[in-house]
């Protein structure tokens, strides 16, 4: 097992880090101050458009697609360290056109989409001209078991008809969101993993309605957002189904492996940023005549945070390496392990950093409250911790049968 970056990976890492240090991190605070001052924050500020154009011109674009003519052609292991670097900033992934859920949706269309779907939707997504949303989770069923899905994608002649309600549809509030990938029940009588289909849905289709934007601890995450979306007799040509009826779960499995590595490495980047904030605070503040860094159990908290981050990174890099060398079937346990372990690690470190910042840690003066919301929501996104741990246990128990 070799975690050494390839020559190509090293080059991209140096360039991404330099771009982050020079262009993104210095403007992030001012960006959010300007955005939050707007009466309508559901807009793309000019600085984002300018930075996207600059990143694209420097070839730092679509870095997530492995071995592809559409992207940088990096392995999962090489891209993982870039995702960690991007995780230091809330806005960096979009600037490099490596933001969720667009990355997953582009992978779906790249690997499974028809020529028509790729021409109409993949090309503008790859160009950063439009954005997308993914509609899978539903408000009326326990979506931790995806087979509970009740939203319909039914075949009627040459059409597919969509009905149902989805929520936590990330990205649907973005002003450039033009397309949705919808997952719904097509054939209830089929095998439980062949009942569902994924459908490409133009956001402006008749019957598609964003009912409301949801908040995480009161934050709507503008201009990205997580929406509740209703689909009422949405009629589309049958050709809108990705890969054909009943292939939804197959596509989802292919989508989620690399995507979870991306999520986890970004979370590790966020943990590194959080630890830095914690340490700087602990060295600059005194209480009871001593710096916080030397007070009570704080040295132990800092040491444990560093060890947790290192452990998390090694496990995630191992998972990326397995995906590169053995594919998703050779990394099922590890993919579930990282998805449960890394957001929990981030959640704990952010909580400790808030504690060390005192009341200020809860305010908008620091990014910690937003980081905590991000960390806590990751423990539910793409499946709750308990589901992933159950998968790990099931694989372990099989070894002893």
C-alpha cells in the first residue's frame, strides 16, 4: 500500500494549495460578510465568478474525475489530498468545479448517462455554466433505508411520470441550478434493489416545485441551500431515465464510493482548519494567569485532536487506494468506515474548539458554528452513522461463518 502521490498528483497538489493560499482563503471572510449583508443572499457574487474563471484558466478544474478526458485524470488517491485542501474553505470546491452534489451527478452522467444526457447536461456542468441537485431523501419515510422510498418514477408508454416529495436536496437553491437527478420507485414487484430508477429532470419542468429551503441550526446555507421539492405529474420522455428502468441502486452504489472519499477528505481539511483555530486561540488567550494551551486538560485535547486527524486521513487514503486498485467491491467496508468515523471526528474537534473559544465560538465572529453545522449534518448525509457501522459489522461477522 503506497500513499505517495504520483508526479501528476504532486503537481496538482502544489498548484491547488498555492491557489487556495493566494486567492481563496484571504477573501473568504469578506465574501461571507458581503453575502450575509444582502437582502437576497441567493446570488452568485462576482468574486466567485472571477475565481472560477481564474481556476479554469490555470487548469485547476474538474479535478475529481479519475482517468477521464473530461477531468484531470487523477486517481482517487491523488484527488483525495486535493479534496482535503479544498476542505479548508466553504467556497473552494465550487471555485474548482469540484462541489457536491455536482461531482456525484457529473460522475453519474459521465459513467451511466446516454449521449443525449451528456450533451444536454454533462457538458454545461463540466463547464461550470450550470449547477445541479440530487433528490433521493424523502420526508415521510425513514430514508436511512433507501428501499423505503415511496416517490414514483412510473413508465407510461413512451414517458416516465414522477410523483412524490423529496427533501435535503442540496444545491437546489442555487440560482444556477438547472437540472435535478431524481430517484423514484418504478417497479415494486421487482427485486428490492431493482425497483428504482434515476431520472434526469430539468428543474423548470411543469410539476417541479421547490416548496421551501431548509435550514441547519438556523442557517440556510445560501446560495447553495437544501430544499424540499415536490414532483406532481412531472412527465418526461422515457429517455430521461439514466441507464434504463430499475438501475437506480446500481448507479447509486457507483456514485457513492468515490463521493464518500471526497466528503471525508474535505471534512479532514475542515478538521485541520479547526485545529489551527483552536491552537491559535489557546496560545493567544489567558485565564487564571496561564495561556489556555497550558490550562487544565487542553494540552490533552489538542494532542488527541491531532491523533484523530492523522488516523482519519490514513483510513481515508487507504479507502481511496482500494477504490483505485480493487474497485467499489473491494472497498465496501472501508467506504462505510470512513463515512461513520470522519464526520464524528470532525464533530468532536469542532465542539472542543467552540469550547476553547468560549461564547465567541458560538457567534458569526468565527467559522466554528458553521463548521459544527457542516460536521453534524455529514453524520446523516449519505446515510446515518448507524447504517454504516451496521454494514461494517455485517462484513466482519461474515468472516466467521
